[in-house]
C-alpha cells in the first residue's frame, strides 16, 4: 500500500536531526553555541508544541533557548533575538526531547495499523514565532521479500508518539490543559483512568472545575463530586449554572443532595431547589434562573456591560430580558427582550425601554421541549423567556435544548454514532 501525507502549510519546515550541530548566532553575528536538541510539549488537542532549543555553549554546558526568541532558522543556522540565558537546562516533567526521546521510537500508523520507527521529526513555523511538531519521517519493518519503506507522515496520523496520559502525574496533565476550552478539558478527563480523573479534577480551581463539570455526563459529574469534601463540592455547585447544578443534584442520592444544598450559598441553593420542582424535559426543568435581567430605564451601555461578563454563556449574552423590579427571578412583570445586535446599533446613553422587543413569545414552565424548539427555530432565537403569571422565572437557551435532544451519551460518542442516533431520534 502506498503511503502519502499532505505537507502542512507553513512558512518554514525544519527537520530536527538535520538541525543538530547547527550554529546559533546572536543579532550581531557572534556565535553563542550549537543546537543539541529540540524541546516539545505534547498537548491533548493539536500538534505538539515546539517550545525551545537545547543549545550547547562553551564548556559543553547546555542551556535553553525559547523558540519565541528565535528570529530565523535557515541555511543551517539559528539567529536569536539576543543573549542566551546561561542557566543550565533542566528538563521538566511535561517536556520531551525530540532527538533523545522521540527518534527511534516505535509508533503505529492509524490508517494501516503498521508499526514504524521514527527516523526524524520536522517542526513547522505555523504563525509568528509559534512552532509545532507536524511531520515524522518513518520507516516500516521489512516483510519477507518486501523491503522496508521510508516516508513522511503527519504527527496526528500515528499513535504512540507521546507517552499515554494515564502514566502522567496530575501536575504534568494540568500543564497541558492550560488554554483549552472546558469542553476539551472534559474530553481529556473522560479518557483518564477513574482515579487520575479525580486527581486532576481536584487540582482545578473551583470556577474552572465548574465550567468543565457542565461539559461532562451525569455519571462523571457525580464521580468527581464524590471525591471532593462537602465544602468544596458545594463551592463548585455554587459556581455552576443553576440549571446544570440542578441536573447534577437530581442525580445524587437524596441524603447527599440534601447535605450539599445545605452547604451551598442560600441564593444559589434556592435557585437549584426551585428548578428541581419542574419536570426535567419541560421549560422549567431546562431553564436557567440566571439570565441577564435589566430594568427598562437601564442604558445601552449598562446592557452591553452585562453581556460582556465572562461568566455569561454566549447564547444568553445575545438576548437580554427586561422586567419590572425585583430583577432576580421570579422577577416583577416581564416586559420584553433586547437583542444584542440591535443594542450595538444604538447610542450608549439610549434607554433600553425605547428599543424593547415585545413580540417574542414566552413559554410557561410546563411547556415541553417541542414547543421551545419550534420557537427557537421559527424566530432564530438563542434563548426564550420562561414566564409564570407575567413574572420571568428563567430562560431556556439553545444549548440547553441541544443537551436534551442529543443522546444521553453524546459527549462520549464519536461523530458518526451521534449522527446515526440523531437520525433515529428525528426520524
């Protein structure tokens, strides 16, 4: 079978084995050392990040040169932005040396299942001064009369290049989660052995863990929560969206749920208790009790400031609800909504009551998911108000609906399986 690979689009591609021994110069042309190895950081999403060079300087001392301080790698030489830090290089647990640790490693080709030996690895300058390990030069084993083959293959098309995350310590895994979205962190946790999942989750800050928990299935949520002491578990629930916290509490044993509700902040616990009284597939069970709520005399500037809050999900930032005081659910009389796009076209001092949209239909807490879905689709909304006796009690966002339309295990299932399940669900 012929092997082929698409060469990544990049401004510069450098094979690391050929880079070894290349001179390193400072900006004025003085040689400071030679390249000894390349340091990469494996990530759970995307190609490994090439973070620096190990440079051998006078006296066979090896120091670290970040690739962010390299302006050029070309024609067998490296140009740096300035003086090299002469502190001796010490490899960190999450770092991997390409020549010392990756070359001659046996990997498996995803397409064919064949074993191959890594002969060289190429790093590509993908943007600015960011470099990634993108391509491997590998050799398959000789089979009978068939000679061994050598060819290039994208890093993501092989298995076994990095050590499994299951063998890493929690601190090493945490270093690779920096910058990942909560949904991607949840994917990582699902792939870990149970004890390692709990250990990594335990080290995440409360707000970060709350965001990640919202992306996990109920079984994983309960498993992680069970490993936390009751005070920490209550703090995490406080930081979650009320509807997600209510869904999780509903899955817990009655005694444990009662203890957690007692330890939560009174206002947060009140919202969760109220949501627990509704059917989980009705508007009351799907809604969040904490959308953006404003009085009619608030200004556009105040509305936009609320929409900019980092803890507001995008679907709820796109539509704001206008009510008479009190402004916490259940509110005073519900008046209408403000669409973010409309607000952006108005002067900051304009009162939102003057651009109120009163034509958006509200749903009642007992309305089913079908009614909500039709309203979202018909009027191209990201959320609908839930009103009881003219009082706003919450809002159902499009992501809340999707969570309940998709199969229960959609987070763990691959794309093809999810597509098939949706076809059955909507067939």
